[in-house]
């Protein structure tokens, strides 16, 4: 059989799998318990924390999209990261993470370090010499990569860092920004890929969910044991909703990306805008790497306004079609202020190091008509002219 493409996987994975009624859409199994067929004769399912049929269907779709063998759906993106840390790190082990990662990830890793659960070093992963230096200095057990980074959209060379696996390092890529449609880290040498499914994969801003995907059966078995032991598997209802979102993943990704290109062309010509950050812009850190390792540049951009905090507040107040909210990847356009929202958990000093200024705004471009979105940005910029 020919290779099945991602559009087909996302639409058809798990269809017609119901043998009882012949449902085309895979039914939701809410039961938490399953009867034994006899004394000491459990079925494949015994208790939904460990395994659930609806979660299994969604896991298969996610594994296939990421071109991996095994997937584990967790209760959130943060629990996916916690699961990886609990499974693979022992006290004293080093973890290397990007200094400009998602603020919640930064908070978790910093807290694990403070509690002595592992030791964490945040570095600039776009500087490959600094990566090499850190690997030889700390001999890390785990390297977490997040590319493009949040919110500065810097791109890291996944294949280069994964090549360091020779030293026994486990390489993990947070692929939330790109989704499996635009980037497949397992193909670039990563051991584990994680997503916050709360973003593009679900796509409708109504599910909190995460996933870890791997090709390595030994890693999968260890993760499976820990996810059940910690009790952080995703619920049946969330898995059902997530699969529903995945059905339209491919056209959403491409249309949102098209809208983003139109918005960037507009922003680049506005005098009130100091700088624009986007992986598809030639001046952006890692632009050449993005061209080689990604199949597109995505639909998140950041920009800095000229002026003061008052300018920023006036601009945000004037917007009608962009909702001031955290998160990204839904069908609706959002705008956020990283310094007071997604990255508020970082100290001002750490934010400064990561280049996150108080005048920086991040936009997640949705599925609205890009002409309407541009008109809205134009009138809001007019209010600060
Ligand atoms: N990874 C990235 C890149 C994120 O942006 C987020 C959340 O914004 C997470 C992980 C955490 O995911 P969740 O909010 O589903 O716990």
C-alpha cells in the first residue's frame, strides 16, 4: 500500500473501528471500569486511568501524524513534560533547556531544580557552541528543545543537538508550535516528541491536553508505567474532543499560516512597529535552519511597538478582533503580552536575558478573514499614531 499522507491520517484515523454498531465515528467510552471475563481474566482494558479505548484511538492518530510508533495522551502539556522528567531523571541528573522556553515550562523546571529533583541549566540553544560546552560540562541526561521558541520565535537546529545522543543524552522536542504537519522531530533524531494538544492539535480552545510520542519501546514502557502511576493520563472526553479537532488540523494549519503571511506583510510597513519576529523572516535567528527543518513557518508572530506602556495599553484596548488571552493555536485570533501573561513566571532578569521586552506582543493568527484582521490592526495602530 502507498504511504498514507497526513491529511488522510488526520481525517480517517480510527474511523469505522466500532464493531458493535458499525459507527463510522469512533464512539466515546466514558466507563472507567471494565468487567473481567472470569477469575483472574482481565480484558485489554481494566481501569481507564491505565487504558481507555477512546484515548487509544486518539493516541494512534497522534503517533501516525508524528510518524512515531507510540503515543501517550496526558492531562495537559505540562503533565507531558512532568511525565518525561519523572520517568527519566534521578536526583543529581542534569537537564538542559532553552532559556527562552514557554514560561510554564521554565517555572516547572526551575522548581524541580530548587526541590533537588534534578539539576537544570537554561542555555541559549541557538548558540551551538554553548550547547556543546554545556553538554561536555554537565553530561546531561536529558536535553529539552523547544523550537521555534516562545515568544521570540528563534529556531534551533534539532538534528545537530540530537546528534549529541552519542553521548547517551535523551533528546526531547516540544513540537507544540509547529505541530506534526510542519515539523517531525523524530525524523531528525529526537527520542521523544511532546505537544501541548491544548493548542493547534485540538484547535478550538476547549480542551487542555498533552501527548508524548516515541519510537523507542523501552522509553514507551517506562512512560506508560509512570503515567498510570502518577495518574496523569488524559480523560476519555478530552481525547474524543481532541480527535474531533484533529480531523481539520491540516487545512487549519495552512489557512492560518496564509493569514499570518498577509499580516506580516502589513506589519513590516508600519512606522509604529519597531520589530517583527517570525521564523519565515530572513533576519530572524535560525531562519536558514527553519527553511531546512520545517515545512512551513506557522501562524505565530511577535512584534514590538515603539513607545511606552501607555501606547501598548491604548493599542490593545483599540483592537476589536484580537482577543487578549494566553495560549495559541485555536481558530480565533489572540494577542498576548508575554511579560505580564505567558512569561510572568520568569523573573524580569531572566526575561531580559531571553530578549522578552515589556513592549513585546505575541499574536496567534486564527481563521478569520485576513482582510478583517489587518483592518483591525490598522485602526488600532491609528489610535496610537
Ligand atoms: N509547551 C508549550 C510550547 C506551550 O506553549 C505550552 C502552553 O502554553 C505548554 C507546553 C503547556 O501546555 P498546557 O497548557 O497544555 O499544559
